[in-house]
């Protein structure tokens, strides 16, 4: 018997009873039927390719089927450098030969005749 002024402790639930309650709750819970369900395979976007090789576009680029690091530079003419991942080296033949560096446009096959000029590479006098 309980004495006056004392409280009764709640009944202790064993792990088995707790597990049964949780399973019953999950089995009896209503499922939303109008939510879209994935019925097929989940496909990742295709990895960027350079020729027949895969490359990481955060660290590399593809230039004429060659994988280059983004910080690679090359010569454009005898005394001018350019970034082949971001620029084109375009020779111009109006009078004495000179070279022009043009910007590559992302998502488009960039060509010298249609790309905007970034800078001129002047020839060094001999």
C-alpha cells in the first residue's frame, strides 16, 4: 500500500516492450501515396571526358583531346604566354605576323575567328 503523500513511480518499459511499440507504430503509420517514388535506377551525371579519358573539371581541362592542369601556360608567339584552359592563341596575318590571345567561351567550341579578343601579343624587335 502507498502511504499518503508519496507518488507512484511510472511502470518500467523493458526493451522488448519498447521495440514492440515502435514496430507497431511503424506498421500502422499511414503512408503518403501521392508523393513521387523513384521507380528506376538513380543515375549520376556522366563524368566529363577528354577523348577516351575521364578528367576532373575542378582541377583540369581538356584541350584538343589532351588533359591539362588548369594552371598550365603555353607560349603564344615568341614572347607571350597564355592559359590554354581559358584562352586561345590566334595568329593573325594582316601584314607582319602577330599573335592575339582570345577568350574561350564556356560551353561552345571556341574558334579564333569568333572568340572575343583578350589581348595582343606584340612581337619583340630584333
